[in-house]
C-alpha cells in the first residue's frame, strides 16, 4: 500500500430506512439556538480565552439575541469555574438568558459543576459520555451495558445534586458523544435510560443532543439518523431534540439544516464556526440562510463587523475573505457580466420590495455593507462596473459610449498592476484621459447672443502666449463653437454623441459634459467640467481636440 491509498478506508453504512419524510419538509421557523463558543470553541483554541475575552464574547452573544449559552466546563478548568462564578456573582446574566455548562458523568466533576453554579437563576446541565463503537471498544474498553450505566449513573447524580439547589431552575441535557459513530438502536436505548431517570414532561422537557462529534457521512445520512431518533425515542413530546454538528467533511451547515427538516428543535454551534478541528457549525451562516429565505432567524446579525472583530480578536483566527455572508469578498463582483446584471437589478429594486438581485443572495446593507463595495474592478471587469463605481462614489453618470471607451484604459491599468484597481485610481484615470488634458486651448471668455433662433458666439481662447478671439453662428452654442474652431483651425468636426448632467443639486453645482467628436475622420471621447454648462461643453470639445492633436503628434 502506498501512503495515499483510499483502500485504507471503508464507506459509512447508511441508515436502513424505507420511508423518509424529511426530504419533503421545509424549514419554516428558526430553531432554538445555543452557542457553544465559550466551551467547545474555547477548548479548540491554541490560546484559550482570557477572562476579559470570555466576558466580551458572552456580551456579544447576549446582544445578538442568544438565549442559551454554554459558558464552559467548570469542573475541568479553573478559568471556566471562575468565569461561571463571575457571571453569577456580578449579576451579568440577563433574566431571559439560560447558561449551559458541560460535565462528564463522574460524581466529583458533577459536584464541582454544581458548586460553580450556586446562586444561578436558570441553568442547563449538559451531561455527556461517549457511546460510539470505536470509543467503547478502543478507548474505554467497555461493553454497551457498562457505557449505558455510566450515562445512567451520571443522570442520577445530576438529578440528586440539582435537588439540593432548588433555588435554581434546572434543565437537563444529555449527549451521547460520538453519536454518528454509534448504532442507532443503542443510542436510543442509552437516551431512553437517561430519560427514565430524569422523567421529562412536556412542560419540563429534557434536551437530547445528538452530536456529529466527527462528521462521517453525507448530510442526508445524518438527517436519516435524526428522523430515526425522533421516531424511536420514548416520550418525544417531552424531549427537545438538539443538533451539534462538526465540519469535518465541510457539511456542518447542511447536516444541521437537514437535521432540522428531520424534526430537530434546537441547534448548537459557534459564531463563524470556530471549534474542534474543522470547527463547529457556524450559527451566523445558519441564521443568515434562514434570513435569506424570509424567515426570522431570531438573532440580530446586523452588526456583522462587531461579530467579526470580536471573534477574530478572541480566537486569533482570521475570517476567510470568502466566508459566506461576512467575508471581505462575498459581496464583491469583479466579472463584467455579473456587474452588469447586478447594476440592472439594483436599478429596478425599490426599498421594501422583495429582494431579487442577480448574484447577491442578500442585500449587502443588511450586514452593514454598501452597494459601492459590491462592484470591484480588475482586469476581468466590464464597462458597467466602471460606470457604477464612478456613479456611486462621484456622481458621474458615464454614458454607455463613454464607458466603452474608458473600459480598456482601466483594464490596461489592472493588467499593469496585476491587481484590483481602486475607485480612486479609476477616478484619476478618467480625469487624466478625458478631463485634464495638457496643452489644450484654454477658454479666456465668451459671449453668446441670441438672434432669432441663431446663436452668435464670440470666444477668446489662449494657449501659452497666444490669444485669439473667434466668432461663429450656430443653432446652439456648441454648434457655433464647432464652426468657430473649423473656420480658425481647419478641423472637420462632427459631434457624434453628447451627454450632460449636473454634479449636485444647488445652483453652484458643477456640470459635466461628455462628448464624442469625430475630428478629421477619427472619434475622440472627452469630458468637460464647469459651473457653466455651456463652458463645460466647450471644455469637453477642447479636450477632444487636444487628444486628436496629441495622437497626431505621436
Ligand atoms: O462534539 C461533541 O460531541 C461535543 C459534545 C460534548 C456534545 O462537543
Ligand atoms: Zn463538539
């Protein structure tokens, strides 16, 4: 066998199921969310969270709207014990938030856990032991019966210790850890045995958490397992079925979503997916997936930047630029055809309507992004995108023919620098290529007289030491100017395209004109900017002539 040999592995055995109901189900409401950032997430960090970071993270979770928060494993670590004490003693847990703590099924650990929780209002005690074939046979070397007895004994201790602290509202949770490596019949047997001790009722339900401790199969198999458990567990109406997926195969979100379709009520996960190995299921993505289907996720993720900053600084892990919904690049469109489609859809979208924008599954503004950030320019980008960034940042409404002329200039720059071209650079390129063209004639002054629908133009032009005054008639000022230049310099000029708009709303606002002129048989595009719209059109034409002269000289 070579090192990289697939024959080392065997396929996962699917669930034998004749009827599957979950494929036809649609998720219609948010699950109960439980964050395990401060426990599972924290246990997976190279440098566990400092107390101040834990508190900062806890406050973030509360502000987002998490109502169930696993705050640690107090019997396993002193910092976790102290943090739980701090939360309780300093009254930092809002009344509508329930903290959750993890414990193994050992009496001394359970005792220590309850000691940490003295004086708490409302707590979920999360008991777990490992039930999978591998763990039973290779790690603990115990029979099925012995492993079940560990769980049952743990449940007994938890119940007894809880009764000694009646001032707290207790809820019990059991996880058959490594559930996805456990035979379903055995998993349900253990869960039923635990529940026989805890005696749940519909008004006082037990949480049965079914972890994909290691993700071992395609998500449909996990959904089969969850549906099977929902169908076979005793007293289903007194049980909250909870999911806890890890991302070993990259499908933690999909598994959790299919698990919800299969009947689960609750999901455990972390913000942005930190957790053991490849991480836990990402609550932000799962919630945004619901949101983008028009379902209230019951979490407020509007301030994504605060979430990113807190998670990055606490975990010392950077969010990937393409992380769904939150990454730096997820709302960026570089491709010309995508930009064009986005522009068209955005132009049709009215505030408050159903969101129907190609390539953008959600409105970037919902997570604190702007439309300006969407269109990004590189060598793949098209004219539409260039027009969009100039319009959104500087108010320039480049006509289509101008975008066509300008786009190769930007593309050349992108290829030259081998990178994205910023909107500021695009702006400078536009000015250099169309507005501020050296050696052009400058306008000294001009006078326009209207004489029976004919415009009489008198204009003084300067260039270096030379000043000339020329005069011509036309149906409008620009036509008169064209004639004046033709008479003076002998150019043959046709105005092919002309557009103008103001750059503001008051009378002092500048105007911009875009001109495409055919000068002696060649087309040149240029622009002019001035407070006076007529002057702006003259400047645009002079800039077009300057381009002609420059090319002629070259
Ligand atoms: O992944 C896991 O199985 C766990 C359990 C403790 C629930 O984190
Ligand atoms: Zn886990």
